[in-house]
C-alpha cells in the first residue's frame, strides 16, 4: 500500500527480483486495513517511530479476529503433498503482528519531525503471523543491542523497514528521511553503527527478524554500512539486499 502523493523513489519492487517471505498476507477488508493504519499512524507519531510493530490485540482488541486478515504459506512439516502438489497452510494471528512502514511527508518540519498523522506517507502496511523471533518481546540485550542511544524503535526499523516486505522500498524513504524526528534519526544511526562495528547479530538471527537471507556476517555488515551511507551520507544508490 503506497500513498499516491508520495515520491515513488528511484527504485521500486518492479525493478527487482520478487522477494518471498514465509507468508503471503492480506487484510480481509478495507475496514480492517483502515483501522490498522489509523492505529499504526497514531503510534508512529506519538512514539517517533517510522516502523511501528503492533500486536493484533492492540489494533483490534482481544479475540481471534479471523475476519481481519489472511496468511497463507507452505507447510514446513510437509511442504509437498503425496500427489506432488504444494501443501499450503493458513497462519493464525493469535500472536500476530501488524507492521506499519511510513516515511515523513514533505510538509514535516526537520527540526521536530512529523507532528500529526497526515505528515506521514504510508509505504506499506501488512499483517503477519508471529515468527520465531518476536520483535516486540525479544530482549535487546539478547541481540547485543542494549547500548546507549538505541531503543526498541531500532529493532522495529530492522524488522519493518529492512524486513522482507519493505526492504525493496527503501528508496522511497531516503528523499524525506531528513524530516524524521531527530531522536529517531539518532537512534537509527547509532543502531546501524553498532551493528556494523560490533556485529552482535548473526545472519541466522537477522533472518529470523527480517526474513532476509545473508550468507555471512561480512555480507550483512557491508549491506548495513551501505544502508547507513544511503540514509545519512547521501550515498547515491539504494542498497539491494539478497533474496
């Protein structure tokens, strides 16, 4: 879901190989999508977070909410049926999450960042079943991210903006990233520098968080260094993550 008033950026999904995560998901109604956007957008402004990750229950209230979203994936236990066909399975949202990925609108003030919801452009918004690593619950210390200046918003940045559903749209963020809240930019900058220099997160853990595969720690560190240069140093080409 993209805002037609936003700058599409130099790179779009149509120019890159199709990227596949473990689930194909959708909101099942316009009402469910609008509710998720309203809640995520308000959270983004209140908490200075361009990539809010919210529990399903925080968006829709307690309950199963089987009518709000659908997730379809390939069974990990038996991916192929006896007849040779693919064995698809449906995911549930009991521990599910809503990911919002936003970017500052051109009307935002660089000194203070977006002050209200209409000063954010929506890049994408999607529901996802809970995975092996829940960005809302995993302690920052277990990821080596309990360092000064870095908080859970940086984990959301990694899981959302650099996750498989949005990483190919990073080019849409760069033109207005300087208009994000200063404290948010500082958090992201310090987090990226820490990951690049200290390498506390393995490619395996990164995949659990983002569903983006890196073969080696060097490959991951180089990519993150390019992301830093792209967002903070005016590096001209959008870094492309492996698929």
